[in-house]
C-alpha cells in the first residue's frame, strides 16, 4: 500500500507478520527478532568449530545463549566450555582447508616459495586458490577437500618441502645420494629452526616472570 501527500511518499508493506514503512535497519531488527536467525548462525559456528555433522540439541543450546544479546563472545565461551565440545566424536574430525593446511606447515616448518606462482599452483592442486572461490557460495569444505588426488598430495607435501621439492625416481632398494644428503640437511635445518623457536618461547616466558 502506498500513501502519498504533498511532501512524502510512505510505502506500507508487510514483513514477518509486521506492517509498516520499514527502513533497512528495521528489516534487520525484525530478522534478528526471529530465534531461527540465532539458530542458523549457531549451526554455522558449530559446523565450523565442532563437527560437520551438526548436533541439533547442541545448536539449540547455543542459540538459547546467542539469542539473548547476539554476543559472539558469549556463545563462543559457552561452546568452548561445554563438555560436548571435548567429546571423542568431536576431536580430530575437522579437515583443514588447503590454505589452513599450507599455513600450518609454514608455521611448524619455516618454508619459502621462491616463485609466488608455485604457491598458487600448489593451492590449485589442493583445491583452493585464495580469493578465487568457485562461486558466490564459496567452497563447500569438510570432506569435499579430500579426493584420491588431494589426499596423496597432502601426504607427500611435507616431505617434498623438507626435501627441497626433490622427487626421487629410483627403484626400491637403490640408494639416492641426493635424497640422503638433502634429508640430512633438512633435518639439521629443521632442528635448528625448532631450537631457535624454543629459545624464543623460553626467553619470552622468562621476561614476563
């Protein structure tokens, strides 16, 4: 319904059982009044941080907390302090995205790609090129990260990086001198890096005492 006068035009329309001349903020407020909104967001949080298989009872419990004030801090505290967060079925079940996987390797073992295109190529092989999603919905995630090709690459990638990306083609039973030398150097470099990291942690702890 449209009401007009000399100065303004009012557009009266219904939305979620309410009728009025709503602004964009009014629409958002009305949506947030629906508890299903809190439940939907909590379901997303649960699937990302806890388990891809969503437990409806746990999500509803989170929604009860979240719906009160839509505080992300409060719902995250509730989730992380809940006993079910540490259930066996929720431990070690998350499959890292390719970017998380590469960043994790970089964090644990200092690694540098001399050519940026190599890193982009590696992302493409693993199934996730940063800032280039397949569609507006983004990547599906979860078990969709894994197939017969990407699982093999994930298993081989750490050893390839530690081995300076050298791939040996010798047959079983023969010694590859280059591989032996590179492995020895890689172990030394890795040990040195870990020692330096531990020293940094110890010094930081000592200075804060």
